[in-house]
C-alpha cells in the first residue's frame, strides 16, 4: 500500500475519537512546549492539572522568564525530574533576551533550546508550525516497531534512526501535527505495551505484528539495569518553632530544591546518627521526637530514607552556613521541595 493511504483510516479515527486534552486546542508553540515537557515523564491525567496550573502562573514566555527560579520549582513541585523546569526557565529567558520574545519557528531553532531533544522539537514544529518532522517517543517507537516489523532495539540509536527516517518519509503525505498525534494516541490507548487491543485497531490490516502474531515479541528492548539502592538520612531540627532547610545545588537529583539537612550513608542508623550531632549545640539537651522511614523509587535508584525529628538548639554550623535557610516551621509550604520531602511533610501535617 502507498504511504499516502496507509494511515488514512487511523487519521480518520483520530479525528473522531481523539481524547480532549487541554493542549490540543492550542497551536501556540509556548503552550505546546509546556505540555510536551510536562508529558516527558508524567502520565496524561496528572500532566493535565500541572499544565493548567503552570499556564495560570506563567501564561506566556515573558511571565516564565520573569519569574524567580524558586517560584517555577514550586509550581513544578511533585512532578519530579526538576531539571525540566530549570531548563524551561533558562530557555524562556533566552527567548525573551536573545530572540525578543519570539518563539523559534523551525526544527533547528527549537532544538537549540535547553532541554529540548529531537522528540520535543519535532512535536512542537509539527503541531505549532505544520512542519513534517516525525515525533518519535516511546509510544510511537512501539507502534512503528509492530506495524513495520522493525527488530532493531527501540532504545538504541540504530532503532530510533530507522523509525525516524521511515516516519519522516511518510509524514510528508499527511498533516504533520495530526499524523504525530494520531500515532501517539494509538500507542497510548490501543497499541499498549502489554495486551494491545488489535481488534479495535484501525491499523490492523496493515500490521506486521498482528499478521504474524508477534505483538508480544515486538518491540525489542534491551533489558533494564536493576536500580541501585541508596540510603539517605534527613534531619528535621526544630527549635522554638523554627527549622532549617538546605538548597540543593545544580548537580545530581532534585536540582535546586530545598530539603532538611541530609547525608547519604551506607546504612540507616537505629539511633540519631553521629553526623547530626554537629548540627546541634552541645550546651543544649536535644530530644528525639521520632523518625519516619520511606522507600522512594526513581528510574535508576531506590532510595531508603529515614527522617529524624529532633528538637534542640542549632549549632553555629547551621546558623552561619549560608546554604541553610532558617524559617518558621509554618512557612515550609512556601519552599519548593522534592517528592520525598513532600511525603514526609504531608504525613507530619506540615503542608
Ligand atoms: S494491530 Fe495490534 S499490534 Fe498492530 S498496531 Fe494495531 S494494536 Fe498494535
């Protein structure tokens, strides 16, 4: 079958049955950029709420560029992968300062924005500017692999290249934004990783995997490495209604977010660990008010965390070190914190 008619049924189906998603009503590149960055690591349902909130705070590239970084992180709080927010903030400033606020309108210009990869650049340029670039995300790779019988692992550059080149050829025959979104929708709703619903699939008659009963063995993916275990102890130190937070630097996980003083350790201590003692003034008797444990799973790490809650006078290390911020415990909800902190603060009824 010719490329110009291969996807006709899928596109027709998409026009009728596409889910209503708030970003689909817009062709504003800024809004599409926001939605695509949020959806990189986030499920659609959760992403919708964040998208609406993000646009309420930062309705355009100027308001995002003008905002302090802590406010951007606060709005992003709970979504994870915080470098996404930091990169967007950086790029918004670049657009305002270097491009006079004009969003780049071609693939290469969009691809140069910090944090924007091939997929996001293709999604924005096709949806906002009708440019024929195939947006190849996880859903699209899975659909293409099954549809065309591609056996290269889809998580390796050779597999991605093969799929991208093929779809870039086909997309020329369709409305680019619609083509990309129709395939993504198929992958999200019908051609799912497990148990694809081939009976309902508009591509069934053209599908290699369906014809050969290979839905379970395609796509080929390389086995994932086991996540590494990590142990972290946190110190929630309270003194006369005050506490201290530390702002993480721009490296590693939870970039730029606030947390209680913390230390990575080999094993979690059964009693308040020695390192916490240097945060306490020796002249004062400190009290242990309890501890809580959490297991927090990230893609490559499993974090075992123990939060110690102590009351006592802080030492000079805390008071004089500028990386620690003193605040009232009631003010803590105003600071952007990572998800592990959010869990603890929620369980302690502090937010
Ligand atoms: S027929 Fe089945 S395997 Fe093929 S694209 Fe459709 S849902 Fe996926």
